């Protein structure tokens, strides 16, 4: 046991994939040869039972890089090994498979429907915990026309039922509902008690990272507000309520940035502002000494206009 723990601690979890649904004939050498086609393999491990010394139907394959592991998941998931589809996903030292009871029954299946088709169809609604289990005849291996699928949440299971029940799969109308519980008298999964236990499970809560930011929504909204222009950076005549528009260069159609009436430019502005192409007289209320010294000032000794 200590050797296994040490191996898990030394393994690069980000570059390791979990392989489930392995046939009993699969060995570590076969697992290595299978996944080396996806990328350079560092190690292949299949935990064994202490009593029987047989592997438990799953294993771990470590690659050199995380990109190799991601590529292996894409091309190796749900391929058949010795006639059984395998499930390949990201391995995590702290991740545990939680069977919360979101188990579905899928009936009236066509004989051509296999595990991969069921997985590809129902994984669109959420995380499928295990390879879909199609009930088959022991002697012939032919499908009995129904299967069981387990999700990691009741939300995914509910969506799958609403979307797929009564739909056609391989030209046959299938039936999708919650499966009956084992050793129970007609009680199905999906009860209120199961949903309550699932919502209180800390591992199940941690498996929903998309909800981690809900408590900090107001804080994040406050921190993302755009900064306003400091008071010392405001130009004379600018309204304090226009800081946001001026800072980001957005025109404010409702309140144009024009100087208040009866206010001339401050002293000295004419020395820094580029001159217009034509000379215009200053407003009547401006003193002759203010503004641009090059402005043309009308002479003060002109005679008054002749009487009409």
C-alpha cells in the first residue's frame, strides 16, 4: 500500500489519465502499448486486488506533458479494447467518483446502439461517471434493448430525461427515466432525499467550480468599476459628472462639453493652443489683454455709423 501511495505522490497528476472499463485480459504491458500511440508514456499502472491479484478494471497512464494527456483523452476515450469500450479522462489525486443516485434507465434501444453511441449522446447533458452499461445476453452478447447511465448531478440527469425521453435513436423511439433502486420495492432514483444528500455532500459541492464566484459577485463588480479622472486633472469648465466620458473618449450626447456662458478662456491659454487659420475678433466681454496677443482687435477711434 505504501508503494502505491508513493507512486501517486510522485506522479504528475496533470499529465496522468484515468482509464476505466478495462477487460480482465488487459495487462500493464498492453495498456502501455495502447497509449504510447497517443504520446510518450512515462508509466502505466493497474491497481490489483490483494486477494485475487487481479486488476480491478481500471488503471492510470502518465505522459510526459499535459498536452499529451489531453490528446490521449480526445482520441482514446470510448474505444473498444477486447470488445469493451474504455473510459479515459483526467486523473486527479483528490478527485473521487460520487454515485449520488442520478442513474437513468434507457429502454427500447435498437440492436445497433452500442456504449460509445450512448456515451456520445448523453454526455452532452453532463458528466457521465461510468461507461453506459448496456444489458447483454451472456451467451450471444447481443443487446437486450435497455441500458443504464449514471450522471454526476441530478441537474444533468433531469436535462437528459427532458431532452431525450421519446426521441429517436437509431430509428427507434427510446424511453428515458430514472432507474429503479436496487433491493427496493418500486422506488426510483431521483427522490427528494437523494437530492438533499447530494446537495450536502462537500465533494459534490467542490465538483462545481462554476459556482465559486457567486458569493463575490458584488465585490468583483465594485473592483471592476472604471477609475474616474482625479480632480487635479480636470480641465477648467469641465463638468465633474463628465469624468467617465472624458477619460475613455466616449462622447456624451446629452451634455456636450462646452464652457459655461459668459466665461472666456483662462489667462495664458493662447500661448499653448494652436492658432486657427483665420483671425477672429474676441467676444465683446473679453478684455483686450486676454487670450492670444496676435488676435486682430478693432480700432477704438472709428467714427459711428452715419444716421439712417
